C-alpha cells in the first residue's frame, strides 16, 4: 500500500481539520487507497510551526513553504492558508509535480483561479478544492436520487448559508473582512459552498442577478495573527479598520438546464450557527437538507400515497453513500471531521486509480467566475451572463 508524504501549508482551524482527516482516514476506509503520512507542516514562524507539528503529529516543520514545495520526498501539498496566497503556492507546487488539495475558495477571483487551473493541467497533477460539505452522506444521497430520476426534471434550487459569528460589530477585522486578502466576504467564505451544492446537484449556472450588503463598515483592528471566527472580541473603543467586503449577499439564478433558483449567505444572522441548507423541487418530488441535522435527508415523492404525502426523513447509514466506511447504525451521528475524512479518501483514491476527482481546480475556477459575476451584478444592478466570462474552458 503506497504511502503519501503530506506537506501542510497553514496550521489554523483548517490545518487541524485536514490533519485529523489524514490521521483518521485509514481507520474508516480500510483497505485505504493509500496511507497519508504527515511529513511536514508550515506556519508563519518557526516557533508556531514547531508547536503545530507537535500538536498535529508532523515529523518536520518549517516557516518556509517554498522548502516543502521543492522537497522531492513530498507527494501532496495541502494549502490551508488565507486566500491571497493560494495561487502562488499552488502554481509553484504544480510546477514541482506535486498533487494539490486547496481549501476553498480556490482563489480571490476568476483570474487567479484560471492561472491555477492552467498550472495543474499543464503539470498533469491531481488537484482538488476542499468543498467538503458535498461529501456529507445525505448530500451524496440527494445526488444519487437526482441521478436516478426520483424527483424528475429539476425546477428550482433554493440554498442558504447563515451564520452569526460576525454579527457582533466588535468581532475583529480579521483577514476575512479584507478584500486584498479574502477577495470577497460572505460570498467567498461560505456562499461558495452553496454554489458548489447548486452545480453539483442541479447543473451549471448560466446567469445571476444579485445584491450585496456590508452591515458593519468598520471593525476593531485585530491585534493577533490568529483568526478565531469572532470568538475573540475587540474593545469597542479600539482603533477601527475598514471592512471592504460583503457581509451578506442574495442572488437569483438561472441554470443551463432551464431550472431557476436562489442563494443567500450571511455571517450576520443572530441565532444561526451553521445553517447550510438546500431545497430542490422537481416535477416528481422534492429534497431538503440542513447541515445542522447532517444525518438526515428530507424527501417527498409525487407518487407517495395521498394519505401520507409530505416530507419524511431518511437517516443516513451503512446503506447510503460512504456508509461502508462510517458508523454501523443509521443516525449514529457524523461530524465535520468525517466529511473531511471522506474528502481525503476520495482524493487519494483518485491519485492511486488515476481518475478525475471533483470538485477540482476546474470547478474552483467555474465557482470563481460565478462569484465575480455576482459582485458585478450587485454593482451594476443587472443580470450577468456567465458564458461571456469563461475563458478557454474546453
């Protein structure tokens, strides 16, 4: 069984999530497609990198990501840094012949994402964007039902992603509120997950009509380099910095297959913690999913008996996608970590079997094009056609 040496670039929240998945994947999916070995981790200083190596179980550590990209013993580069460094690292890694997994969003804009996609295509390496929520078994089950025709032709998609960690105006000005680093706000940070759902479950989006809003125009300047997603508050009288990204967006959608839909996302919705949902209506039924109840898929089929027609709950388990590697009883409960474990399983499997994996950098580029179009639509107040924005996609 092949061993894959992993170099993790970044050691924050996502560094923890990805490291857990490397450690846990063979425990869930055995025989594993390969054994991920936590070889080297990178953080912004040697001291922080050393601490991360001890905490997350890496053999080596460094503060120079270029060293690990150039290291011939490294097989996979895992990028979990802020968005402004994704392109530089990924392009260098591709040129060095490394397989790459990159956290979402792939890039700050479509121009950067296109360069990344071009680089991995030219290098012939495997590449993945870490939209892990689509690997929740209930979401994969929804995909299966759609492909089997259980809800017929899709008419409408409605997706939301609502959080409240930045609703407090004293949540500090982390990189997620700065366009030069993040590219966009709620749109790129969480809205891209819903866009991924829409493309994965319904199909390509052809046009968007959007509105955006920044509710908190200034925030206390962050005094440390650690992004705690609003759990650490700044003082109300602390120096303020400008927020130049969206706090919230809503967009109408047209799909290439004729379906219509809508997406909204915000990080300013008090009472909503991780309210990631979709509802899909078809000619023969409907599906509803809420990530806060991630073991459940709500289903309704038109041919159900009239005395019992309505949404009912399917609890995912061994009979459903990825069930062979997870827990032996339906609704026993999976968490965020399992979706990351499944993600790594699929990525290593694609390398070993030399198959395409999705979502990859092409998908990341398509989503970046959609994000740019949403921002353009909100600025101009018009429908924006996506076909005119795509560059050399064949």
